[in-house]
C-alpha cells in the first residue's frame, strides 16, 4: 500500500511514496510534484453516475486525478485546494462520512461514494445536501479542513455537539442529528431565536462511539467576513 505522510505544519503537503504497481486517487488539481516513474491520468471514479453523485455529495471535481507507479517507484506531493490541515484516516474496521470538499486522496482499495441523508438533515445540515460522501473498502483516506484539525473521541453516554461548519469527517457508526441550537429545552421557536441572536447557527449532535474530525475555521463565516471587509 502507498505510504502517506503529512509534511509541514502550516498548509502542509501530503507526501506519497508509491512502489511499482501501486496507485492513489486524489482530488483534481491536488498534484504538486511527482517523479518520473509515476504517471498521472484523469478518471471518472466510479463511472459517470458515480462521479456525478460524488460531485453533488461532497463538492469534489467530476474528474479525479489518478497517480500510478507504472515504471519505477517514486514520490509525489499533493496539496488540497482549501488552506488548512490534513488528516490521514485508516479505513476498514472504521468507515467515515465526509463533509463538503473534505476529500483529498485515497489509496486504491478505498472508494468514496454518495450516501443519502434524511430529509431533515439534508435541508438543514449543509454537509452535502441530500448526499454526503462515505468511504468503503480498506486502506487510507486523507481529508482536509479549513484551519487546524483536531480529532474528537465520542464516547457512549456523552453526546458531543459540534458547530456544523467545523465538521470535516466522522465515523460512519456514529449517530448524528442536526439542530438549530445547543439547547435541549427552549422549544423550536426558542431555539431558532437563540440561533439568530447568539450566532450559533446549525450544530451536529453526535452520539455513540467513534471519531469526529473538526477544523478550527468555518468557511462560511470566513467568506462572510471577507465580503464585509471588501465592501467596507
């Protein structure tokens, strides 16, 4: 299996070492550098429908880059479009759901497909509309989030609440629901009012046992701040 290593602390690279015959799939435009023994091609991962639904699911490009060591072994450097950290997740015993634009790369025996969400989660979640990305297979997947990344460990009997804009990926075995407030007792109207007045926005409430990858920055909030600064 390819050897994946994150190098650098601020906006790091993903360093990939491929032995002859090994390959990796990555988001379009992720390749920064590769050695002569490697070959780069563009592919519709999963065929036309698979590529289309994955694009709708988590903001990936219709075509992915496919890098294979066709000659000798070699190294390549990858980088996500969004500035921020990356996290390598082991796929197999655990599978993961991915938020919009979180996918960077995966080893050849991992696939990222679209999964339908519940109507309520899709309408309010902002994590990919009616579809989110979900991994399958065995190997590793690399995700990216805006800012620094941190892994939360959700444990049974202790619900964990995360602002929706800070969720990058989460263990597929976790139960999750969307809410307009962190409160449990205000009622629907009270929660909506509190969400507006506090700036809290939507949150995801996770329960069960597993990992949640979060990022320190919220893309939507940052984009709003940028528009405000430009128009000032």
